[in-house]
C-alpha cells in the first residue's frame, strides 16, 4: 500500500461533513467528479436515495473509533471496498504501529484493541501525534474529526480540499437526529464548536487551496465582516 501522503498528494479532494446542510451544499455539485471523496466516522453509510446527492464512493474515511460508531462488520466492508481509513492520533496504533494512547476515550481497554486488530487484519493510516498536538494547540480545543481531516489533508499535500456539510454543530446530523448528542457536543464536550470555528477561520486564511461550500462558506463570509 502506498504511503498516505503519496495517495493524497496533488489530488482534488472533497470532504463530506455530517451536518444536515450537506444536502443543500451539494446542490449542483458532482461529488463523484473529485479525485477523492473523504467521509467521516459512521457517515460513510450512504443510503441509495442519497447517492445522487452525496456521491457513491468513499476513498478516505477519517474515524474517531468511538465504540458506538463502528462494528466488526463495518471493518469488513471497509476492507472489501478498499477505504483508506485514517485514525485519530489518540487511537493511532490500532494497526500496531506504536503504543495506544488515551484509549479510555474510546471506551475500550488496550488489550481488547490488540485482540480486535489481530482479528480484523486491517492496516490503518493515522494522524501523526505531533501534528495532532499542533492542531489542538492552534484550535485551542480538541479538534472534531472533520476539522482534523481538513487540516491533515492540507498538511499531506492535497492539491485542493473542498468541504460540504460543515456548520460546526449548528444543526443535527443529516443521517442521525440525536438532539441530546447535539446539546452535549455544544455544551459539554471538549470540542467547543464555537471556539473551534473561530480558530479554524483564522487558520484557513493561509490556504488558497481550501474551498468551503454552502453554509460554511456563508459562515466564514459573515464572520469576516
């Protein structure tokens, strides 16, 4: 398998976010025309009636690997479809490349992860620990999987990174309406969406190859005034 940086280098990539605005954001866009389609966590499961809107492929999957967001059957599907799966740094060694860190955050014991990895036999890419820490410092908070994916793809040399379906938790997920979860993320989690958005806006000013589409584009334009 080629190195991840080589896989994404120079490619035009679209990141499909989880927000409900993704349907409107994708209006008039041919998602399948991008070199690579990147999805997040459990949102790779695109229903048949949504494929014309959200595209049919998943080339890259950034995953937080929280215990409630994937199953063993999911792993089999990823392998069959050839996804490049990228794990957050705090779970970066499921592929036995280094020591697992912050494993309690995913509600699993280290022993269980090692056993499952041996059973799955899947090789993961992962966000480098130093880069993950750098993102956390710049954002002033724990990056969401989507923000981390955008920043990591740019760091890895993507030709361009476009994104749809991002509103920093102003709305529910397009495929899972869990109001309590939205309230938790905004008010109790360590993601701190409002703070993360303001820092993210500052960071993206330096990237001419970053293209927000739809609602996020409007949010960035409003806050620039």
